C-alpha cells in the first residue's frame, strides 16, 4: 500500500518528501519560495526528471505569490528571473526547462489583466502539469505490459517510481503495473552509486508495494545475465535526443552494453516531455558534475585517501544502438528513432489535448 507522496500543493505551500532521508525517515519539507524549490532540486531533496519538472512549475507559482508586486510587468520580470534560477538547478533533465517554459507561456497569454488573474492561471497550469504526469505514467505502464513475460526477472537502475514522479512511476511503474495485473515479477535493483537511489529509494518503494526484489551492486549485472535468467532491463531517463540517444543516471550506459552482449532487451521508459527534438544526438546533452563528497564519503565517513581526486558525473549517455525500444505514453518507439520519435510526439499532443 502506497503511503507517501513525492509532492503536494497545500494552500500556497509546496510540500516535498525529503528523499535524502529515506529509507530511515519519512519527512516532508514545506517550501514557500522559488529559491527554496531550486535548492531542494539542486540538493536532491526532490529528484527524478518528471517530479522535478512539476516541482519547478509550482516553484514558478510561489514566485508569483510574492508580496509587494505592484504591476503585471514587474511580475513578468520576476517570473523570467525565477525561470533562470530553476533551470540552473539541474541542467541535464529536460523536464525541468520544459515545465518552466510551459509556465512562462501560460503567464504570457492574452487576457490576463490583473496580478490575481496571472497567479490563478499559473496555478492551473502547474496543476495540469502534475495531473498529466500521473496520467502519463499509467499510460507508459499499460503500453509496456505486453512486453513483460508472465514470469519476469527485471534489472532496474536508479529510481523511477512514485518518488521520481508525481504518482505511479515510469520504468518502475512498468514493473508495478505488471505486478498488480497478475504477472510474477522479481526485480534486481542496482544500488546505483554514488547516491544509492536504488538501494535507498527503489528498494524502499518495492517494499512498500510488496514486490519481490533483491539489491545488487552496480557491477553485478553481467554475472546475473551469465548465470541467471534476466528477461528485461528497464530504466528511466532525463533526456532523449532526436536520434534516440538517452541521458540517464551514471551507470546506465554500462548496463546497456552488458544487456546487448547477453541479448537481454533494454527498455527506456520516457514521457514524451523528456524527448528533446532540438538536439540531434546525446553529445549535445549537458552532463551535470556533482560534489566530490558524494563519492569520497559514505555518510559522514571519508573512504578515500586524503589526496585522491574525484570525478563525479551524475549522468551518462546511452547510444540508441543499445536501446531495444523507448516506451512513452503515446506508444512504443523502435529504431530508427529519427522516424518513430516524431510520430509519438505528435500523437502525445493529441492525447494531452483531449485529456485537458
């Protein structure tokens, strides 16, 4: 039984589940300013591409609710500055900039004559983005269902469940939907160094949902595929290039190579909001580098020699050649992705328009 929410809007306050404290403590942050939202995203109190997009949307609402705004022009300037603050907090995940641009577009609509009009319009747009995320996740899970054998052993990297989204999950949502609809599933959960999103978060979510699982070290996937039957690998993503290259949590590329070598299907669960048609290949995706302490420390304990340097990219790029299919709310894209992804983007516009 799911007893948590990654994000809630409550009477002018954005309430976020602080994911840094899981699995030992279920504690919420009450955020009242755009700067607090940006800090929560940057410091990974909230993480996961879909939910940070929604958090950013509500961050824009908080920016608009500031006191002592004297004119629509002043509020528009505040929103543009707030958008820059939010986008800079996590540069790799395209959902973040996508949501912020939607909010700016909503704020620029004709007919908004008062500050109150603009505030109301922004809140409606943020609520729509949140509702779309929940609906999108369930459609992804339904589209993936025929790909999952009746008895299925998964490998899953990072965390893509209800913690990383508003509600159901993307790649983990596929697993959840299969479990809830009678398929016998077991999940091998990559611990996902250095922040252990798999060991801390995915294992916690699977425990909450009653789904059988085993936590493995990131380097164990090859051994598993050699000696145990692995039916499919499912991962989420933070951005998809036009050619199908995918940016996701560091270690995804390694896992994709191993899956390809062993003939194991490698599926990426991706809301169409993560598809970035403005870039041709993954080489154009900015890769965030994070603090050395994430690697050099476990908890408060330093594990490296004093003078050892650290290189800590948060993401890697998995080339399209290693990806069996990209599963979206609008359907499943197979190679060649340059042709199939645009078709799904067009179909998704119709889906979301009909549901709005």
